[in-house]
């Protein structure tokens, strides 16, 4: 059942064209296919086509009926020597497709999700990304809107035909049919092609389209300006779907989005929601070149398109908003998700070498670490060489299904660099740890770095990697004496010297988080305090504050120390520095997450106590409230936005600072201010933040009720209502709160967004999930068992909540093991979930 990269073999046939004919019907959709196969010289005269959960009605080769051998994975059939036409008719049941993979129904509409291996649930086909062809699709059904990939050929009552001129793998196929309304616009590409843009939504959601459409136009413009990439069809359609396993999907010319990742309005969406919509629209659009025009040879190469496209969308967001704020946010996320993955039982290389279920490898490592690897490559070769390499990549590989080797080769060819060692970033799992030591000797300053990668199951014998460490030096006065430069660490241990300095400098290393590594040795407290006050690199300045916060929390947990006054004083200066972006100050004020603190303890061999971490966090927040008491009212007042709501960076930053301050003010002065904000807010950002503060203060009962009354017919807002109650619950109440919410009439657990609202929030509540009585583990296990037969993909993704279970004390481990074993013992557990849980349960 395990698939290996080393076993890759090309498919024995090329496909010249594909014609698909759909007769839509909820329980008996008929799909007719007509596929022109051309055997390669090496192919044998028997072929295999993938196919799952299909009822084969008829099959013909060159018009003559054939009887293939069918099993649960597909069919085998004898085929002619030369080119031939394969025709098949199958029947499928979209209305019963709760797994949301293949053709399924959501709120009365038909839609598809084919990546990675969903097309085989639509018809028999070589469902692998290296088989590319031109598709023509005809859809018959009594729906006003009938969509597929490419350009429209004809539209009439109850039938539409689409033709996609660009050869593509089956995973990029899409079909949508339903009673939808379009928010229409247009875009003219720089070479003058007029493109019709449509955002299709269910009636009632028309008012939530404008922002996503603007984001699409911004993305199209940006990709032309920065990467020279133009759109290549006459039409670009996006469809919003309520039931969706992931964020969105880049099907050629017909992107399908989870409605949470595209619909947005000020009244119903937070600033964070707007940012996410903008980033995901960009991400899916950018896939048109990095993913669709150039795709992956096989699924082991997933990072080829995902790492690059995440990198591209992060560049876009940095350009549209604040680069520093974006970078800090990305690093917080990387540490919380990717580092956790890389340090636990789910650790795998950016390019994995084996899997059972590919859907389990749409991970933070493939996506986010994959993006970091590209950022490092750009840092190493420089922006100019990066641009040249990308031009060559698009020129050389357009229309192909490629590998990481192809990708690195364009860099080697443009720069003359040997990237053999760099390639280890793709093959070695785990997070490298860096130690830095410095030396000052007769005006020569030396930085010595050592790198270490812990051996793991997939990387038993790690070798040194190429690590770009961006470094600057500051004089004791705070003046920068050596500007940022890239130190290229390639050895296990390596020194870099700086001459011509007159006094011992303070180093600022790993600026901008220039590599996804852990800097291990603790800086002296004064060092971090100095950088918090003076560093010219916004990332490292933030990092210094975060380090002080973390160290103080650790001391509080270990020895009951009081919150560090040095940290609080340094932070007070930053908070009142009005030359700093409010968004940046809000990030400074935030504390490291509780899971991060648990990781820090686990890292040095200590057993984290979730309750102690929770209490330290609470104590620190109270200390912030007390320490900043004088500052807070003014800070709150200064950051009230007077103009009409706009989700731009400037306003969002002010609101995020004001809302962080609101929480502290509530501790000092009680909940009145929060209640007032809740009552008068004209946007979701402020309404929801106020509700969160009220719930935290145990003063949110009425607000919660009125919020529900106000929003009960808005699915996306109600997801927030469900989630927030779990997030804001005290540790001992989390499982009970979640359990109670599952009894709510609107808890539609088959909808992934609703399921995640409750259980994703439970999983993210560190002290609640890991409560000492095991109630968190048990409740999550109950519901994963219930969801698995209905939706394996979403179940398997949620299993990652258990990945840290071995960190905790023996009692918690035993409680968790019981639940893991209980799930694993379920008969017919999906391949998705069993692979995840076997890896997590493990046996280290
Ligand atoms: N390619 C999509 C994206 O990153 C993700 C789709 C993954 N879906 C899945 N079922 N694994 O934009
Ligand atoms: Zn993607």
C-alpha cells in the first residue's frame, strides 16, 4: 500500500484528447468519456486505468465493446498496438459523496475536487499528474450555471460545452453546476487579452464578492509585473462552495473555493479573514503558472508547485501590505505548525519519499517549509539571478510535468552554482539547530556557527545543509556598524570574521528569519533587551521581544518567578513609540503561544505541564495590564479608526492593536468598554474581538445570545460563534463547552467548516485538549470515529492534533494512547486516518 518515489515509472501511453459528457442527476450521474490513447514504443498491450466507486455501464475500444477486469482500484484491459479510442460510460452518486472528493453536491450545487486523486471517482482514467491532455467537456443538467475548465464553446438551455486548450493533468479538471449568481468583472492583460472574470456564489452571497474580485485583479496585475506571467484564457471563474475539505483549488480557469476563503464583507468578516481571502485568491491564481502550466511529475514533487506558490503569494502579500508584519506572521505560523510537525512523529522531508495516502502530505512541511526553501534559494543567489532562473524555468518547462531536479537545474544553469548540497533541504527531514558563539580579539570580531540536525526515521544520517544566515552588527551605542549580509553556513562548524571595528559589537543574526532553523543558544537577557530597543531589522527586533517573553514565561513556570520587569519595560517603550506601525506593536504585545512554550520545555528535556503554562500566560497578561495601566487608555483611543471601515493594512493594524489593548483594559477596568464596543461595532473585527473579551471575562452571556440571534442565518459567521466559545473557555470547561455545542441544532458536523470550528478550536486549545482528566482527548476521538466513514480527509487532518502526545506526563500519555488505540481499533478505518494515527501512535 506504500508508494515510493524511487519506483516512479512513466505511463505507457500519451493522450491526444479527452472528451467528457456529463448527464447530471443527484444519485445517478452518467459520465461518458472518449479518450484518444497513443501507446509509447515501450508500452505493453494491456493497460490499467484508475477508477474508484464507479459503476461501469459500458466500455468500447475503437467502437467495439470490451469487457475489462474491474477491481476496487480500477480496471485492466487489453488494448491494440497502435493509437485507439477508449470510450466508457460510468454511473456515479454525487449526492452520497460525503467525502467531498470527486463529483459531489454542496447545498444543491454540483462541484468537484480532484486533487490529488479524485478524478478516478469520476471516470476511468490514468489519474496521475504526468499524463496531460486537452479536455472538451459537455454538461447536461437543468441548472442555470454549468461550468468547466477553459473557454466556453456553447451555452444553451440545460447544456453547455467547454474546451480547455491547455493540456492538463486530470487533477485540474473541474465541473460546477447549480443555481448560482455571478459577480462579474473584467481584466485586460498587458498584451491586450480581455478576460472575463466571474465570482459565482449562492443567491444571498452577492454582497460578499467585491473584495475577492479586487484581490483577483490585483493578483493578475502583480504576476504580470513581478514574474512576467500573463493569464492565458478568455475567462477566469471562481466558485464559492460551502462544503470543502481545504481552502481552495486551482483548477484550470475554474478555481473552486471554500466559501470561507473567498466570501468577505465588513459586517461578517474580520480583518484576518480579509487578509486570508486576499492571500488564497492570489495563491490559487498564481498556480495558473506554477502548478498548471508547469505541473508535477508525481505527487512526491508536490512542493514544486506548492512551495513555490506559497512563496509567490507571500511576496504578493508583502507588497500589498507590510512586509515586516507578513514575515512575523509567517514565522509564528511556521513555528507553530511546521516545527511541531518536523519535531514529532509526522516529520517528513519537503519532498517525501514514500506515502500511503497523498492527501496526508498536504502539510506545513510541503507548503510552508517548501516556501522557506525557495526564500533561502533567492537569498543565496540574489534577486536578479532568481528572476533569471524563474524566466528560464517558465521558458524551458512550460507544458511539462516536472521534478525538483528540473527546478534546481534552472538555478544551476543560470548561476553556475552547484546546488547539490542545497538539495538536502528537500531530502532531509527535521529542523536544523544552530549554535552561535562570538569572539572579540584585537578589533577582529568572529562569529562561529555550528549546525546540527537530529537523526530521524526518514533521515537517519543527516548531513550539513546550506544555511543562509543574514547578519548585521550593532555598536553598543545602538548604531548599526555592519549592515545585513548573508553568511553562508555550509559546514558543520564555520567561522566568519569582521575586521575594522573599534569596539565589540552586538550581533543580530538570522535577520528576517533567513532560514527555517532553531537558534539554540540563549542570548544573554541584556542582549535581547538591547536588540528590542535598537535592532534595525524589524523581524529581529520583534524576535528579541518574543525571546524575553518566552524566557520570562519559562522562569515563571519553572520556579514561580515573577514576570520579567526588563521585558515589560522594553515592551512599554515599543508600545508607546508612535513611529512604529500599530500592527507591528500589536505583534510585539502578543505572547508566544502555549504550544510554543510546551515545545520550548520539551526541547530541553522537560515535561510541559499544560495547566502551569496556562497559568503563567494568564499571570503575564495580568502583569501587562498592570504594568501598562497608564499607557493603555491613550493607546486604545489613538487606535480607534474614524474613517469608514476598510480592510487595508493601516486600518487592520490599528484595530489589532486596539483590540489587544481592549483585553488588557478589561482586566483593569471591567467589561464595560468591551460591552460598548460590542454594542456599537459596525464591523466583524470589532464585534468579534469584543465578544472574545467579554467571554474571557465571564461577562459574555448576553452578547453571545444576541450575536447568535443576529447572525443565525449566516453560515460563516456562525462558524465563528461556534469556534469562539471553545477558544475562550477556561481549560477545565473546554471539552464540556465543545460537547454542548455539538448538541446545537446548527452543529452540522458533516460540514468541514462547522466541524473544524468546534474541533479545530478544541485542538488549538493547548490546556483544554490536554486537560488532565483526558476529556479533551476522549471527545475528539469520539468525533473522529464518527466523521471518518463520512469524510476521511478531514478526519485525517484533524488527527494531527495528537502529534505532540508523547511530550506530556505518563498519565496524559496513557489517556491519549487509550484514545488513539480506540480509534485505530475501528473496523474499516480509512486509509487516510489509519496512516496518520499509525505514524502518530508509533513506537519510537
Ligand atoms: N492545490 C490546492 C492548493 O494548495 C490544495 C488542494 C489539496 N486538496 C486535497 N484534497 N489534498 O491550493
Ligand atoms: Zn496550492
